[in-house]
């Protein structure tokens, strides 16, 4: 199977040395759509404490581009040298790893959740939720209306989890049960 290198895809990218903000700024300058999950964090600088938006997941940035364009930028522009494709980890040893990409619908769902910068959303490593069973739901009311996810038990509590398989999971702190419609 040959991958289409000229179609737009969402690529989860590793960014070396915590340079997510710098790479994001360079992508924005070129008008290349990208998404960096951020969160409000209390930081202290020069004796002053204040809240700042900081990357919620270090070394991770999502880029909406063609593989051809992204590879070209990585090879020719120093600003993009910190970018690394994320690869699949096949369970079958006969399968070869491939570059991960995320379907548009899944990414749009994730962006809606991950764009909330307050404490209602937390991020977990995908492996922390991968083996937990759950039921598919859609949130029907509130700020998260229209979001699809899975109700899973985390630390003894039920949460709606929106996961990008093999990459990351966004966990919504609380959704009233009356605002959930089960899909299965």
C-alpha cells in the first residue's frame, strides 16, 4: 500500500528540546494549520507569580499538511529541524511501522476538547487509558456538546475520554450523566 504524500493529513509530530512554541510560530508564519494543546499554569518569574499558557503536552504538536510539504520543510528549513514524525508500533512483527496520521473528524473532536485551557480537561499518556473498557458516548449539552468519546473509569471515577489512538488522551473532568447519549 502506497501512502498519498500529496493529500492533507493531520500529523502528530514530536518536537525535540521543548521547541513547540517556536515551531508553532514558524508554522503560523507560513499559514500552515497546526494545533498545540496548551494549559494555564501558575509560573514564577523574577519573583512574580502569574498564570501563563504553556504546552499541555511537551514535545507534541499536530500539523495539518501534506507529507510532501512537511518533509520538504524539515529538510530545507532550520526552524523545522526539531520536527519528527511519530511512527506506529505494530503488534505483529511482520508489519512495518508507518508514519501516523489522524483522520480530520477525530482531530476536530480532539481539538474541541483540548482547546479548553482550564482544569476541566487533563491529558494522559495513551497507554494509561488504552486497555480500559468503556462505552462510546456523545455529549448532548454544555460546552462540550457534540463531542464524541468513551466513558472510562480513571482513578475510581467515570470520565469522558477523547483519545487519539497510540498518541494521547484528553480526559474531561465531569459531565453530568444526563448530558450523555450512549452510542452503542
